[in-house]
DNA sequence: ACGATGATGAAC
DNA sequence: TTCATCATCGTA
């Protein structure tokens, strides 16, 4: 089983975001920087789906910041918030339909069994910043996701997305998925 | 409960 | 060009 075959490809990401989000749980986010590899299991995600989702940055339409979400699936969307934090998302669904999965929590198996909760902490740990905005996650360089362990449906919890109180009726959508 | 701290988008 | 807001986190 070669490495390439484990890497999630564009077909995986180019599907309904809620499905992609749940299937990303248990997969391994792999970061390579200066020949060091960090491998982290994805444990907590949120879906942001289309212009009608008032919590999605694309609800304001196509801007320079959201442009990447309108492109092909499998690319990274990194943005900067609160003057100090980076947040990472993987673009999903077909070209021209803006959607993405945000990575909220990871668990690191390699070094000392650490885990992070919170999207900014995950970015900090994996050294992901604006320089990786738009990165193609399907090429197996610098940053990619590998097929991981299958999480049974009864181990997947749903919840409201965090920090989107401004999003009107969309606030209540159960579009956060995490491993219990 | 709140302040840090700067990009972003909307208003003007 | 200004202004309010923000998919957060650490300290209290």
C-alpha cells in the first residue's frame, strides 16, 4: 500500500460537505515541514455550506478572501481572525459552489499524546498560516490528509457550530461533528 | 468575563 | 478613508 493511495483525493472532497465533514473524522492530517512529519488525527470539524449559510464567509458573496471556496475542492482555505489567529478549512463541493470543512480539533499520536481543541490551536501546532492559503491538499506535499480509522456512526456526535451567534437561523444547524 | 490585535467588508 | 466586526484563546 503506497503512500499516494492513502491520500484523500479530489473526488473525496468534491461531494456534499456534511458527508465529507463526517468522513474526515478519524483521518490523519499530515504536515511536513523541513523533513519533519507531524501526523494528527482529525477529531472535531464544522461544515460551512454555500452562500445561504449565514455563518459561511461566502454568505457575503465572492470576495478576494472567499474566492478560494469558489474554486475546485481539495484546496486549503486559511484566514486570519481576531488579530492573532489562523483558522484552516478544506474546500468541498463542485467548482463555483462555495463550501468548506473547518478543522476544530486534532489529536497527536506521535508525540506525547497531546490533543488540541480549537481551530487556532490546531493551526499553531501544525504551523499553518496564510502562506498555505489555497494549498492543494491532494498532492501529498507539505500538507495533506490520509485515510484513517473508520469512526462508527454511534461515536460521531453532532452539535451547533461555535462562535457564530450572528448567523440568524443558521446558528441552530447541527453542522459540527466530533468524535465522542 | 474580558482584552489582545489586525484583516476584512461595508458604509460613507 | 474610517469603522464595527470577528468560524479565538489565555488569563482572571
